[in-house]
């Protein structure tokens, strides 16, 4: 390439960079924030299916009195982000869909968002409940459903005082915590831990992680459970009154309570497994 052409291209690149910096200077490259607050109401909700999707907001899902759905989000965001925040709550047929997201547009500059979102759901037994979050934490309290699904990339998800026929979870680096939950549990994480805490566990469980640890802490002895833990390099600690250890070998550990009716299966690559008494 001739020297003149090279110099022309270099000048064009420098010019574009200068233009970009001129356009986006000021608030785009500061940490200044602006408070935001949005609220959505769905009156007389009859939905039996609930779908909740959020990006980075920390969420609380709590029971509501009556049949009104109330969704609120508040916090602070970068100045150039304030008008991009979207919050919707819509009911179509038997399905309630709630979304907290950003307008789909390209943004240059430093972005900051610290948002808390609260969803008040009417007390009823839902046919299905689904929650999806990227990096935000979520606490789900008092939900009853035939089926529940929770999906997270990096935020911590806690399900407490809830009940379902089946509960499916999927997390990458997310810690999945289940407190006083009554459900057949099945799910996976990559590096995220799985924590189960409660009085007793008399349902089935199938948990798989790569490097995440699985910890079960109960205050009462299971009546009829068969435990199987398979791993490549993880360690196991089964420390509970009344537990009966079965024939095991390196990487494949088995034990049971009672007649071993309910299966509790854990599989990890390098994650540890602890089953202990509170």
C-alpha cells in the first residue's frame, strides 16, 4: 500500500476516534447517577402462569394480599441510562409476564445500575412459575405451583417457603439456595453451589455441578431416602444420625435412611458433597 494511502487511512481512523470522543464526552464517561423509580399494577389478576424476566436488578418475589399484582423497581443508574429502563407487567389469557429490561440500543460509555425490584404475586397455586435473571440476585418467597423453573447466569437465587410438584433450576456461576422447599428437585450449575436447608426432605432430588459444592443441612432425619454421590475428584461428608452407609468405591458413594424410597442423587466433577444434621 502506498504511503499516501496509509496516511489517509490513519487520518480517517484518528478522525473517527476524535468524533466518537466528542459525541460521548461529559456524562458518558462519568460515574454520575440518577435515581429512578417505576411501578406497574395489574388489577384483578386471574393468571395461573407467571413469567418473570430481569437483567441485572436484584429481585424479591413475595405473596400479595388479594388479586392485585404490584411490580416496582427503584435505584440509581448512570445519567445516560435513566431513560432506557423498561418495566412491563402484562396479563394475556392465563399468563402474567413481567419484564425489567433496557431499551434495545447501542450505548457507549461507563454504565452503572443498582436496582431493586419487588414483585407482589397473588396467593394461589400456579400451573407454572418461571424466573429468569442474568446477574441480579433473586429471592422467591411463598410461591406455590405445579411446576417451577429458575434460571440464572451469575446472580444468587434463593427459593424459600415454597412448594411445587417439580422444581427445575439452571445456573452457571449462580449459587442456588433452597430453604424449606417442598418439591422434586432437578437441576445443574457450572461453578455455582447448591444449598438445601430445612426441617426435613422427603422428596426426590437430582443435582449436577461441575465445580460447585452441594450442601444439605436438615434438622430431622429423612424417613426413607437413598443417597448416591458420584464424582471425579470431589470429597464427601455424610454426617447424620441414622444414616446407613452402603458398599461404595472411590468416586461412587451410597447410603440410605429407612427403606431408601426417595432418591437423592448428586453428581459433580470436582465439587464436594455434604449431607449433615443441623
